[in-house]
């Protein structure tokens, strides 16, 4: 992915939904309990909101219902600076939702209504196509590839962006049940072949390869033509790999409240920093700080950060401002 062009609009395509969360760890959805929400959510929406928080031009292509959940998301994204012209408002379907509970260990369990909600009807409208024609970088979330309709629309979007010399990043963000469907796995492998920057989280590095080790997986992916791989490693930080070698950055010590959205904000920050001309090392550091700040807030988008907030965390941790 080329860097140094801050005017390149970043666009993503995928689900916008609301998230409603159990308050207590260990709480069951098989009995009444206290919930909190709704919060604006959806992996692509979280990603693009973080891009906007960093002051970079950006937009999203999606579909929501003509309901309070849909309008809450649109108003939030618009207020934060996202171009929402590519969001279709569907009068016949409701906005998607996710109910989240937390195991005693902190692991999350989700109940989704996505495929049969407005999200399942994302199309490249005239406004969405115009947005893609202004796009210099397109970001794909694996979680969005939940139907053949959206897979086809995503492929069309890639073609539009690539024809204009744009770049593509891909975060597999895979729900394990998706890999059991051969067509879905094929779609993920297709996206990997066309992306410039691959952003897996830990074990996801191995999922779409035949490799037995991380090193083998990295070589296999780079041989496909991917220019850079960023492996998100949670509290341990992250690593960047290309044909010239690797760079690593440690994580930040913070108190985790809610992990949802951390990987999305990390990816958004790394991509934005690179497009704004920052080095790989600096981009990794900002991205790690972004992921860390995200987990400190309850709600998927509530920890999205400005550059000033990231630099405050980095300075407090490292003793100096970057």
C-alpha cells in the first residue's frame, strides 16, 4: 500500500447494526437480566468511525432500516465525519442487531440478526458507486461476507477501486461458522488475493493458508501479491511483515472493560496512518494505542480515538510524545 496521500478517501462496505450487551459477566440469555444499549456497531461501521475520528476523509456503504436503530447509527457516523451517502435506508427490513453476553473469563457470545435484516440488502446504489469512484483505499471486513449478494457487491467494489489505482486492505474478522461453508471460504480466499494489506488477528493468519507455522503462512500470503501483513496480537501488541522482514510493537497496559471493536479501530488507525505518510513503525504504534483505548470503554464505538487522545496515551506510557 502506497503512503503519503492524505486526500485518499477510505471507504468500506458492510453491516451497520446496534449492539445490546449484558451488564454482568456470566449472565445468561436464557433468563431475564439487565442489558445496556443500544450502541451503534458493526465491524465496518466501527472501522470507518475510527478513520473519521482521525480526521481522514471516509465513507461507508451499507443498509439500515427506517427505524430508530438505523437513524441512531447514521446520525452518529455523520456527526463523527463519515460520508453516509452510501447508506441505503430500507423501508421493509429492520436494522441489524447483536446481543452480547460475557463469560466469566471475559469471552464474548453473540446472538446476531444480520443476514435477515436490512444489512442483507446492501447494494451498490448510484450514491454508493459515486463514493467508490472517489475512493483511494477500500477496506473489507470478513464478517461482512455473510451472503452471496454482498460477496458479489464487494467484488464489484474492488474492481471499481482497483481500476482507479486504489488500494485494498482486508481484515478477515471471521466468525468460525463461516469457514464451514465452502462458498464463504472461497470468498475469503478471493479477498486475500486482491488485497494489498492483510490484517489478521492472531490465529486468523493461518486460517486461509495450508501452512503449519506462522512463518510459512506469512510467506504463502506474501507470495499471493499481498504487500504487507499486520498481525494483531491483542495485549501483546502487533507485528508487520513484508518481503523486507518484520517489525514488532508491544501493547499498552490498560484495564479492559469491553474488547469489542479493538481490532477494527487498530486496523483503521494503521491504514489511516500509512495513507497519511507515517512510517510502518509509527503506524503500528498508533494502531496499538488505538486498540488499547478502545477496550477501555463500554460500547463498540465509544473508545474510538483522535490523534491527540492516542498521543496522550503514548506519552503517558512511553514518557514522550511521538
